[in-house]
C-alpha cells in the first residue's frame, strides 16, 4: 500500500513542541496527505499508559503553505507517559497511522508514538556546552605519599601493569590490588584537564570500601583512605572550581558491601551490623530471605547485599537533612550520578534529587540507565526516570551503541533514527544534559571496540592484547568522538580514551593512565573538540538537532540555536562527500581555515558560516 499520509513528530511542521511536553502546554499535531484524499473523519487517539484511549476529532484547516491539513491542539493536564496514533476513516475503509515504517498501515496494525509529559523544566547550567571526564581514582595519578594501611591489600608498584584478573581458589576475583591513584593526584592534573576542555569531573565511588573499585561501600560518611581524606576532597573541589570545573560523585545506594559498618559480616567494624543481629539498627536496610546468610544481592554476588530503599531509616540516612547526599553536596559538589537506577524506586530517586538541590540549586542528578530512560520496563513495570523531579539526565547508552555501530559499518540511518527516538521521548533539559559516552568503567574501551583484535577468547590473551590496525582504529575513534561531542548532550570522556588507551571489559578497561605515553595526535584531536564546544557553547548547550543527510554512511546534520547554526559532517561512506550548504563562505571550526567544500572518507568537518564565526584570540608566546 503506497504512503498517503505523512507525520514526523520531530518536525515543527507536524508537531510542536518537538519532544516532550509540559503539563498544560498546548500540543499541536498536523497530519498531511501526500495525494488527494477525501476522508470523512480523522481522529487523534491518545492513551495514557495503563489507562483507556481517548479519541479526539481533528479539523481540516489550511497550513502556513496554503495546503489543507488535519490539525488538532490538545493540552495534557497530568504528567506521565502517553502514546498516540491517528485514525482515518473514509467510505472504503479505516486506516491507523502509527509509528511503523508504513504510515498507511490498516487499523490495528501500526505501532504508536510516545508523548512524554512532565511538570518540571530544570536544566543545570554548569554543564551547558561543557565536557565531562570520568575518573577511577586508583588508576589516574598518584599525588604525594601513598597510604598503605590495609592488611589484605596488594599494593602494586608497577604503575600501568595489568590489573589482577585471575580468580582465587573460591572462584572469585578479589579486586584488592591498588596502584595508588588518589584525590591529590587528580588535583595535580587539573591543568591538564582544563586544557582538554573539561568542565566537570565525574568520580567513580570514593567512599570507604574493601575493593579497589569502591562499588562495595563500607562507610558512606568517609573518604576511603586509599584516596586520601575529606580535606583532600575539599581541596580538589575548591581548586577545580577555580578552573571552572565541577565535581560529581557517584552514589551507590542499591547495595552496600558485606564488609561495611552497616552489614559487618566479618566483624571488622565496631557496632552491630545487620548480619550480626536482627536487632541491629541496619537490619531493615537489607532484604534477608533467611537471616543471616541468605539475602538478595547484586548480580547474585554475596559481597554486595541489596538495600531496601523503601525502608524509611535507610531513605532518611541517604536523603535526609543530615544524610549522605546533603552532607557531601555542602562541600561544593556539582552533583551526583546514581548507580543502577533500575534497582532504585522512583520515590527514593526523587528524594535524592531533592536533597542535592536543597544544598545546591544547580546540582545535577544523573542516573545510570542502560536503555530508554523514558519507558524502560523493569520487573514487568514501566519506568520513566526523566520526569517530575527525578534524575535530570542519564548515561546515554542508546547513542553509544549506535555511534559505534555507525563507525564500524556505516549505518547512518540507524544512528539518526536513534537520535530522533531519544529527542522525541526525553524532555529537552534531559536531552541537553545527556551523558554521552563511548565507553566507561563497565565497557570495553572505544579503541578496542573499533580496532582489529583478531580472535581472542581467553582472559590471559585479553590481558595483553593490542589492536592490530591501530592507525585505522584511531581514525574510527576520531569519527566516533566527533559525534560524541556534537550530537545533543554532553560528551563524557573515560580517562585515557583521549590518548587511545585500550582494554577489554573489566578489569582490562581499568588500567592506569599511561602518563607520558599514548597517542599525542589523538590527544590534540580531543583538545580541538573541547575547544569547538567551548567556542560554540550556545549551539552545543541547547541547539536543536536537524538531520540534513544521513544516508549511505554519512552523518550530516546541523545544530541550531536562534540565528546560530553549526553544521557537522562525519563521513564513513567509503568515498569523498560534498555537503549541500546554503550559499556563502564557511569556516572549518577544527582548523579555523576556510572550508573547501568537501569531506574525505573517514574524516570530519565541523563548519559555520564565516561571517558568524568568532575566531579565538591567539595567545602570545614568551620569548
């Protein structure tokens, strides 16, 4: 059946506002017919998730171009997830127009578009147009004397060595080898990070814990001695702030460590933990099946017992007036990232966000969500994490997967569709603050994913593996990072990716930063990308995304904010590409030289009309 109806939810000619709407905001929907039709009736069918559908009659009107279209304006009075399609009736049959590929599908066959409606419209300003940098403190840089006080620890002196990956006699990888990176080390590298264009540092957990990764919290109210002291954290926050850099901490509240003041399985802490007595003040924090040895735990790993965030005492401990969130935010934090949000209740998440913003109105609350954060199904229940005072934005795994897919195989249509899907489903403030990643502490590094690693299966081989086509892999990382920096959201660089560090999944992706080594050309590339975002802060902070040409291995799009437009071309087509631009002269924002009108294969152009370009001042050099 040929297409007779057009509707594109991310186009202002068909829907305003684009993306999510606010409660009571007028929503205008326009349905266009591509060939003469005489439908007798046209309806919008709108359904709030979990409720019955409501049908609204649309009116035949003339649009701005003088064409007859069917239009309707509705207001949604309560926040939540809504889904909609259109029904068209004429003398012959009824059609359902939904979000499938054939917009003229028969009634009952099509899918539906999502409409997210929210009450809030908050956007953290310090992230606007900036760059986030993720650091695992133990593996970044050693600052000053190391604190070697833990009797069970393996204190390594081979900075850059392979992290321990072999299991012990019980089949467990202990994660107790420490290389010595600390908070003072991060403070000493603030100038390096500033020159990279970093405006926000995201630290993986720094609170007292048994392991090197600290996701098994032992005490939320102490900085781990491996990383330093609370004074070291205060000093980092103060000196970073002077450089225009904010610090975000990771909050791991879905579980604690079994070796913690709260659980105290091994008796290493004073006081009575939940494992020690049912009368412990912490007993209700946990989900015991058969006390004390049977309890829910993360990924069935018994050293990380799950918490019960519906427990009032635990909730108060984390988000109360003297709780974890507010205590640390008072030091001047820029915000938090909540680990595994799917394991946390909506109410608990909202309490955490509220607590952070009570101390700092501009504090950002990120959430780790691996799928679409607006409609994820968790335990047979739909969850929407980005509305009504919950998290501000999320780790952007959908972009990550399809950016890497595009770079590997040139599927630009899929990437553009994913971008459109996220823009449609998320509130604008969440889109602008998306934590755009290519990799992190949980995933293989981008260089390894995009390189040729041969056939590697064993951990022994993965420990020392290097990509076989490094020069080609560097080109692909440049393509991927250009998209990471220019698509909606905020790029989040995993430490060492800017110098081409390699590594398969944990723990090989957690090697020490190789200072003085690495790919200097790639580092210069990342610095240029950071400079582009800084110089074009307005466009990359809030600019709308509009695809221009996303066929045949090319991502050609523009970011537009007001009268300012930046064009981006990422060419992975296999041949030279000539973008069609409005007449005029253009400047390549990476080199600040005139754009020559074409982009080579495996190359990038970020361009702007020359008359709109603000050229950075040249720094004078001392003799």
